[in-house]
C-alpha cells in the first residue's frame, strides 16, 4: 500500500474568504489524501500546533488578506522551532511576484495565484510529497 | 521504541509520530503498543456519538474545556469518514475545537475511518491506548456522524454519550434498537430549537420502558440532558453525569467487566488480522484471483473456496470427493 498522505489546510489571518481553501481541500481529498481542515482565522501558533498533533506531511495556507509577509514567516519559524522543518508548506492566494520570490527563499515550496487549476495544485502536492 | 520513551516523557511530536505509526500499522506499531501496555488502563474513555450535524464536535470542545477547568488532562480522537472511492478524507472536527488550541493539557488527533464501518477507524482503540498510556486522564472519542447501528464506540469507551438533536424523528425512532441502547448519557443538543422538549420526553419514555423490562433497580438509568453546546449551556451537567457514570462503573464492578470485554474484543480482532494476514501471505494474490474467477464462473462457491484455502478439505478434495 502506498503511504497515506496527511495534509493540513488552514486559513491564517482575518479575512473570511474560505472558498479557495475548501476547493483545494476537496481536490486533495479526491486525490486520495487525508485533509485536516481547520477553518478560518487561525493564528500561526494554532497552525503549527495542529500540524504537530496531526503529524502532517504538508501544509496549505490560503491567504487573501495581504498579510502573507507577516503570517507565512511566522508559520515557517514556528515549524522550525517545533522540529517540523520537513513539513512542506504551500501558499495560495494573491501574492505579488516579488513577495513570492522572498517566500520561496524562506522555504515555501510552491505558491499558487488566482486561477490556478486544482489539477495543477494536486499535481504539485503529489510531486513534492513524493520527493521526500 | 525510542519513540515510546519520548512520548511517555511528554514529547508531543513523538506522541504524534506514534499515532501515525499505529494508523499505518506494521510491526513497529505492535512493538510500540506492547511497550505502552503496562502504562494503560488509567484513563476514563468517553465516547461521543450521534447523527451528523447534531453537534458532536462542538460538544466535545465544550466538554474538554470544562474537564480542563476541573484539572483533568484531555486527549481527543476525532474520527471522520474516508471516501470509499478515492481513499481521501476531509477531517474537519478541529474547526469546532479552536478554543482548545495552545493548551498543553490537551492533545487532538483527527483520524479517517480508512474503510471501517462501525463509526470508528480500525486504529482508534489503539490510538486511545496510546493517549491513555502517555497519561491523559480523560480520552474523548468522537465517532463519525452515525446512523442507527454504528456501535463500535461502545466497545472502546467506558462511557458513551449519544448526542441527539430536535427534529430528527418521532418517538418510534427512539424505540428502535441500536444506537440508543449503547447510551450511558443522552444529550439533546441544540435545545434552544423548537421540539427539544418533545425529543427529550420521547427519550425519557423509551428509557423507562427499557428499565421496566430489565427489572434491575440498581442498573444505571441514562440521564437525558439538554444542552446548547454552542454557548456551553448544560455542558457542566454532562460532565457531572460522566463523572457519576464513572463512579457507578467502579462501584458496580462493571469497569473491570467492560475492560475484560474490551480486551477480549481486541484479542479477537488481532487474532483475525494476524491469521488472515498469514493466510494471504501463504496463498498470494494470484491464487486469490484464480479463486475469484472460478467463483465468478460458477465452478465453485465462496464457502468451498474458503475451506480449500484454509486447508480444511484439501485431502478430501484431492481424493476426488
């Protein structure tokens, strides 16, 4: 049996738009993954704690508020402190190119902008998860 | 094994890894469970079950908060269904448990059923043992949203809380066998909605009917408690009832009896898995496929195949009978 992947989908920050997160959660479910969905308004600390307790292989963060440059680094830092640096972090939302570049350098494995198809997203999750 | 020692010392990452090991099964998981076994048997295991949307997760959130306020540490296993088609799952119980974040006295683990049908995952009872073994004083087990007869939780938990909501059926529903029979505590959640009073009354009447038939005045009579889990109303009464049921189990000797029933069930499950596993290893997929083909072609049937596969009739068949 192939490994059962576990993925956390979380929405950090204060915007209330969770449709994107739900669409991605559903796509990953249909791709055979176990998706832990935590809902709206998660703090970076809550996300790190959930990732630890649920022993996930990857985290998908959906951010539409524009606060990605404060929220994402705090999640990455929390993961490092908790010894979870091997957890792959994906970000979806409205992320300007220069910010995306910075986030990638900080360790985000993939960034998905508006209009990205779920096929592309699922394929990216699969590729990075299989890559160790 | 190192993982078990770390988890026993309070390392939460090791605990999480251990739970994954047990979900994915395998020889390491069995070794870990063997090492943990002497530490288990102390936690009060409370199952929370009921139909989808009755408010199980919200109630678990409130129960955990109240138990924490009273000083008990709380481990939570929340089960959601696996898709029978893709093997994927959405585990969404944490959405309702956000109040519990940041408390080191709480540990929440979501679990997918991975094909089990009784309301729990195959690994749930082992996951409960792990949380018990590392020292959580209360372990809350939230089942998938169930229908009428998914009663596996009764084997895993000491105390079963069945959550109902108004408007789900008339008093004949309350008479039916199954879910209501395993309830040690009945909660009518969403009690601020209309019909809550009728639902509670129908349940009370059913319980009294059962009590007359049992003819045992000492027996536990499940209380019916109305709650509004969303704002915490009535939750304290549920926690008190959980405590009272624990005291009843202890003093009636039922605690030990249920423990033995559970161990027997675990033993049977482990035996089945081991024996079937051994058999499949010996027989192999191809041989199994051949039998499937023969049965489909009506050359033989399932029962004859099983007899032959486990070797019961090998000789008589060979001798041409």
